[in-house]
C-alpha cells in the first residue's frame, strides 16, 4: 500500500462514474477536491458517510469544494446507490481499482476474524493545485462533513 500524505502531489487519476462519464484530477483545478474512498455501495457505514456529505453539500460548495466518491463497485451499483440516496456528486466505479491503487487505499483488512483484501475507508482533501492538504483515515461516517470542514 502506498502511503500518501499531506504535501504530496495527488495521483493524476482518471475514472468513470455511475453514468459513464470520465473524471480526472485536472478537471478540478482551481477547486478543492474531497475524494472519499468507501468499501461498498449501499452498506450501512458507506451510506451514513455519503449521506452526511450529501446533507452538507451546500457547505462544501460555498467553500469551493467538489466531492468525488470512489469504490470498486460496478457502474450499475453506483448508479443505484446514487439514485436511491440522491447524491449530488459523482461516484466512480473503479472496478479495475486503478484509482484505488493510485491512492494506496487497497490492502489487507480483518472483519469478524477473517482476513481479506479491501478498500480502507479513507478521505483525501486535495487543494486547488493538486496537492494533498489532508488525509483522513479515521473516518467518522455519521459526522464526516465536520471532519472535513472543521
């Protein structure tokens, strides 16, 4: 797992969202970008996290932030997730894990005594020039917006 930290240049990623539209780092130049990685669409923690960001979306916009969610789910799963909860931000369907691996959030995990590989719930805040301003690895799903907008 790569460990990106504050001050590092953000990976020059490119990914496809739930509608088949491409998004890349360069699209967000001049804006602050929140890239939040979550393990799986429509699961309780991921839903709480994304809904908290949705409920605070206007605060993000008024602070010049764009938001991008990323998981390894299919476009169809991301579309269902987005439509079900009316998210105002795109969700990348990173099935080949190219964005996930570029940010170094894929790796060994443990759940109920079982070891497996998966996405570590992590959020990167990238400044207007593509530099990582903050990495949040201790994500509080129900109050994630306040962790970012503190």
